[in-house]
């Protein structure tokens, strides 16, 4: 139920009071930084690429500007559906029981955006780290496959845990386990209640601290004894922040904020461990000897499997040194520190394929269904041996590093150049969320800069070589991987640049391929890609017609009436011909400048896509729309297709 405005004002007053008292954290703090202003400006004009680039810098997307507008409110108010979707997927807040959330719903420009806002619940919009925290917490009770490498015992109670998590989260364990990485059993003081240890372990594994401290009717200890034990455990393990979760009381919002803070702190600690160990000690060797690398199981970073990714073959010069073997014996508790022998390449033309080995933890790889199936099966990789198994992943080292970044930290900085490779790798490894992130990068950064003016009304010529992506590869990836968002993005991308692609032989091949995707195709069947292109082409010029105040050429459904547009185009052409009879031809006056001004002549007239002169931009839009539709029909005739 939507709150009344007077109820919202009372709620806002209460929230501000709690924030001033330091009880609650302000979810939407004031931000006047230039980066946040760029985000707000991009949300106003619907610049998807600009939004994605600013979000990638780490700006707080839930902050507000001087006018109390958040980026989500601006995007929903201005009617940019794709930007609203991007912000929500990036963690923008839209809670109906808060002032800003209700305000966002009130300001939504249309029902499509409003329904999108209502779809995003707490787990999706306000806690982006929830999947990571849930996975790590599930490791406490997961028995298959076996990933634990240390057992903590307190009396008769035994907990099967993971050294790398204990080392990352507790300074006490970090110092002890680095000194003795081979430790497999750790005995705790039996005088401390097991409930106190249970609370501490839930905290270390990013679980929420129970308000009842885990006590039930069968407990033989009192709440005071458990609290005393928690105090001792927190001091011994050097995790004093454990008390923050216990002091939140019954206030659900305060408890949630403190739990989110702790999950963020835990993620940062695990990320620090990951970068200072997994990435720091990755090794690069010649592919011919990569399978011979021996990495002992009792190593200082507690890795239990090696992931291998091969680079492309490179040309080597004379005298290049190639590692013959890797030293994985005593130093640093079995962590390889580099090659022990070198071999000089005798031939300057020799090519060498390199392999990069990442020492990782199976407990984190289980976030991928691919690895989960591998390690729970009877495959060789699931067996425990003296040396770590080497699992080859069919992708480049850069892509594999992005995958590991996501698995360990829930973050993935995906450059547009690697976005398609990451998309295929995520699909291969069954990591749906990473697949979604790669899709978002492709459909935002790949869209290029967005301006309010149509491309046919600007004087700048877009360089096709500067396109961040190959749109043909994107559409085929969308078909192969069945990613609807990529198919829609590709159709929209082509429609808004159709004049650059319509005469391309590769574009004709793409349309033919789209038609052949329908089995037992008949003459009455449509071509899905072409239908989408026509829709977005209509949307492209419909926006221009609406801006010009000439909605009469659109039908009842808001689509462009082709006959009306053609009539306007013909009338404009006739008028232009009459005008041109009394004027000096433009190509005689300004022949030297034509190559620099493709659309607009120096006398203020507009040139259309077929080279004709239109009296104004609206007439040019009508003519351009007909020109593009005509080229589509001619292409279909050449392909002998009926759509």
C-alpha cells in the first residue's frame, strides 16, 4: 500500500532524527563531487555508457544531489527505462517503506518504469553482496564436496572450517596459521560454552548474529554465560566488531545495516587475502611444462587446486629465457617462487605458448555449477592427492582473472574488449550473475556515447573503426547463448545506425542468418531481427516527430504511419525543388566543404540520406525514414525473402 504524503513527511522526520542521533546510517547522503554530478547528468539524458563508466569508478549511486534527487529518481522521472534497469541491477535502493523509495515510485514517468521498480525487492536492490555472504555462510554446513582443511574442537563439538577464511577474517588465526600452515586440528578452551563459539563462527562466515544467541529450551547455559564467552572469544580472535551485531537489538533496520556493514568488511578482508595471495603467487610457465608443476597441499596460502589458462602463441626473440621447471619445494611453505633453471631459446623465430597457474580454493570455486559438479563427481580432479590438481579452463588468463575476481569478491571490472570473452566463460562455467554483468557492460559501454540529437542531424561523422564492439559478434553471441537482452540491444544498436550498415554485405548475411533460424520457414514467417530493427527504427524517428509537435503522422498505437510520412516527404521534396530552381546549386558554391558537412549545408538547409535537400529537420526525418525502409525492402528482394 502506497503511503499518503503526510505519512511520508512524518516518516522522513523520524528518519532524520534517528540519523542525527547516530542510530541509523543515511542511505542517501549528500554528494557534491564532480563524479556524482556526472552520474546525475547521465541519468537525466539517458546516457547508458556514461552511467556505466561512472558507476564503475565506485561512486555511491544511492547518494543525492543538492536538490535531494538520487540518480534513480532522476532516471525514472525522465523516463529512461534502460538507465533505471542499470541502476537497479547495480544496487540502487528502491524500498517502498522509505521516503526516497516512495518518492521514486511517485515520480515514475510511466507504468513500465513503475512496474520495474516494484519488481526489485530487498534481496536484489539493497544487498548486492548477499549471494557472496550466503555462499560463505553455507560452507559451515556443507559436507559435499569436502572443502574444509582444519577442524576446531571444543569438548565434544567439532567444526570443519577453512583456513583461508579464518586467516582472512581473524588476525589471530592469520598469525597462527602462517606460522604453521600444516595444522589440521585446533583445540579450543572447553570452559567456554559452545554457543559462544557458534556465534563467533557465524560472524566469521558472514552470517547474521542471532538475537537469541543460539539458546533454546535444551541449553544448559545461561545467556550471561554465553555473553561472557563471546567476550572472551572476540578478544582472543581479535574480532571486537562482533559486538556491533549483538547490540543492534530488535530494530530490524539497524540490524540489517550493521549486518551489511559487516558483510562489506568481510568482503574487503577476503579480497585483501585474495589479492595478496592468489594473485600475488600466480605463476607463468611455458605450456609444455605446465602440467609438470608440483604444488604441495600444505602451502602458505592454503590453496587446494590450480587453475590453468593458456595465452596465445607469441613470437620470441633470440636469447629469450624460458623457464624449464618451477621450484615448489621448501621456500614459503611450498608456494612456488619462480623457475630454478633457465633455458635460452636458440632460434629467434621460435614461438612459445605460455600458461598462467592460479592457486585457488575449491570452497570459492563452488559458486560455479561447473566446478561444483566437477568436485562432487568421481573425476580425477575430485580426488585428494599429495600435489594439487591442475584444472585447465578454456579462456585467456585475463578472462580467468576476472572470473576469479567475481567468485572471491562479487566484483568484476570487465573492460569492453573482454566483455564477450567473459560472457562465454561465464556461460561455460554456469555463473549466471557474471554473465549478467558482462551483458550489462556490452549493452551499456558498447552502446557508445548517447546524445539527444539524432545522428542524421549532427555534423560529426562517426568513425566505424572506433566502435567499441563488433555488433555482428554481439548478435550472434546473443543467439548462441540465448541472451534476450543482447538480441534487443543489437537490434536497437543497428536501428539507430542503420544508414551505416544497410548497404553492408555482412548485414545482409546477418539478416539471412536470422531468417534461417526458423526451421521449415514459410513465406508468411517474419524475420525476428528485422522486425526488431523496424520497431526501433520507428522508435528512433517517432521521438523526433514527437519533439517536433507533429504527432498526427503516428497511428493509434504510437507507430509511425508510413503513408503520412511519405506524403510529407514528397511535399517537402516538391517544395525544395521549387526553391532550388531560383538558387545557385549548393554543390557549385561549396564543393570543397561537402566532405566535412554530410547532413547540413552552409545555407541552413538539410541534406537527407539519399542526397536530397529538405527544408527542415522534420521533413528530413520523414524522408530518411522512408529511405531506410526502402533500402530494407530492396535488400529483402535481393535475398528473395518475404518479411
